[in-house]
């Protein structure tokens, strides 16, 4: 029977980040991935600055920077949409990553499969890395439920049944996680009153900014990818997808042309509805990420609404932090499973906060009323113009730190911005940035 140090179920971004971190410390890892071919489903493509910092620690950031598109800011246009179909700009609200005091003050757009290939190719250079693909984890066949210990797993690989043993099991299998079920974790699920349509199409070379256009009844996002392509998303009401398909492809392309006429010759290159993917946002949370010698990371532990571009980043950051902890446990020779709880302690709070932030971002676009848009514009303008609120928001979504929202923010929201001094803000922003001690406290315990 084969024996590993850590078995990771799921070779998505979360599982591969974890695997790379572990094999770099010579931990014997098996990744079990069921899909043979690159995934055709659209998954996250926007890398937040904190994920870049983790990839820097792992020595792969240059490979990622080489093939990704930089976004120093996200430009939001709130539009007035007249009944005759014409539009005019009501407010322009840029949100700047480049105000952050961090090594990578920008987000990056990268095709999801390309990112996975970078991680996989690097992991494959280590002898301690084992990759079974296509292979499917079926169930645990030996466990002590009372002690929460999982000893043996049944895996189908090369059309044969394998029983493997491992010191630790990690569920990185995405939303339908078998390990989460084995851990008896119940999901708390939030559904939304909207869906998204998404597709990639060519862009002009000079179209390099990420832009979102919102009116009282429409929302579209345009996020440039490398190689002169662009990822677009459109918010629709549930049920509209089938109606739009019947009415014709123009019902999808027209709003892009309406808000961004310079893309007319590009968006019309989309050939069929087959290229356009329906995306149903969902949010789920659970109470525990760890049980005995098993842990879950990424979407297995928390699915978030995609509006703030966090899902993929939470998976990467989970993988990096759990990877560092397991690395440390092997280096220090303390393999007590209860150590894994430290991962939960660090990551659950951060994921819950970003899940909430993504949820509120989604609510901002959830109802198609003019008065609702006015409220959103007023709030966004405040966030953009007040230096502290702007910084706080970008710091929090970047994952680089967390600066708690306080009752004082309500005063900042309502009052004039010149009341607040820059010097104090710099000091506070530094304190709110996560240090190595915050990310990896086990490394500092005996110092
Ligand atoms: C339709 C959709 C749209 C999204 N849009 C965005 C977005 O705009 N922005 C964003 O940041 N995030 C987005 N996300 C979320 C983002 O893609 C995920 O948060 C991220 O991919 C999670 O990574 P993961 O590694 O946890 O899981 P996944 O990427 O789902 O990887 C899990 C892997 O496990 C494998 N697997 C599952 N079960 C088994 C098994 N039993 N045995 C072996 N292998 C198994 C799967 O094949 C898969 O490769 C979207 C997700 C979906 C589904």
C-alpha cells in the first residue's frame, strides 16, 4: 500500500499552490486530480496583490508576471441610461491598487489554466511530487470517526482501485467536496437574485484598463487579459439567459457596444452562444476547516460571490498558509494533527471577512432601480475621494492586510475629508498590513 505525507484531493489553484509549497520542503505529496483535460468552465482570472506576494515567496512570481496583464486600477463608470437607449456618464470612480504600499501594488489578469500549468510544471521538478491524473478520490476506507482520524483513502487511477495511506489529507476539490462531507461540515448557503454571463473575446491592443459600467438596470465588466484578449461579464436576471438565447446573440453583444462603442468590431467576433458561459453565483460558509488530520481549503471551505474577484485568491492564500504550516510541522518534527487548527485560526477569519465584503459588493448591484443607483454612486464616490476609505477598501480586497471598518468610517462617509491627517493614516495603514508574524505565527513562537 502506498504511503504519503500529504494527499491533496483536487489539482485546482488551491491544491497546486499547497502542493508546490510542500514539495519545496521535500514533503512527499500526492495530488489527485480527476479532470484530464484543461477545464473549459470559466474560473477566476484576477490575481490580487497578496497572491502575488505568496507566489514571490514560492519563486514563481516572475513566470506569472511574464504572462499576465497588470491592472493598477479598476475604473468604474456609473451611467445614466435613457429610455431611447442612449447613455451618458453620471460618475467616474477609479479605485487604485497602486496606492498600496506593497511590493506588487496591482492586480494581474491571467488565464486560469495557464496559472495552474505554471504551478504544476514547477511542482513536477521535485522528486517528492506525485500527480495522479485522471484519478478520482472516492471515499475514506479507514478512519476513526471519534478521534477524527482519516487513515486510508480509495482512489480510482488508471481504471484501477488504489488504497493509499497518508499522515494528512487535504480537500481542495472545489465546491462539491467529499472531504468536507466526511468531516461532517454543514454548509450555510447564500443564493443571489442574479446570474452572470461571461466570455473572452479579442480586444484592441491599446484597450488595457479594467472597466466596469453600471446603470440603474445594467452591469458589465471588462477585464483585459494578455495576448489582446478581454474577459467580459454581464449581470442578468435568472431566467433571462434562455430568453436572450431565443432572441439572438445581439442581446448579449448590444450592451457592450452601447457602453463601449470602440469594442463593436471585437465583441461581434463572438460566434455563438456556445462560447458564452452562464455563471450562477453562490456563497457558502462552514464552521470548521480542520478535523483531525484532515483540512479543507479553497472553494471546498468557502465559495464567495465573484463580484470582488476573491474566490481564486482565497484558494491560493489558503494553500500558501496551510503549506507553510505543514512545512514547518515536518521541519520541526511535530506532526500532531491538532497543529492544523492554527491554519483555521489564521485563514477562517480572513476568508469570512472577504466573503462578507464580496457579498456586500454584490448587493450594490442587486436591484434595478434609479434610486438604488444614486445611493451606490454616492457611496462609491465617498470611498474613492476619502483617502482613508479608499486605502482601506483596496487594502482589504487586496488581501495584503485588513483594516477594520469602524464607526469612525461613518463619520468619514458623511464629513469633509480634510479633517483627517495623512501622517496618522500612514502609521495605521502600516499596522493594518499583514506581516510574516501574522501569516505564519508558528515560525515566531520560540523567538
Ligand atoms: C463558474 C465559476 C465562475 C467563477 N468566477 C470567479 C471569478 O470571477 N473570480 C474569482 O476569483 N473566482 C471565480 N470563481 C471561483 C474560482 O474559480 C474558485 O474560487 C477557485 O478556482 C477555487 O480553487 P480551488 O482550487 O479551491 O477549486 P477548483 O478550482 O474548483 O479545483 C478543484 C479541483 O478538484 C478536482 N476534483 C473535484 N473532486 C475531485 C475528486 N473527487 N477527486 C479528484 N479531483 C477532484 C476538480 O476537477 C478541480 O480541478 C468562479 C468559479 C466558478 C465555478
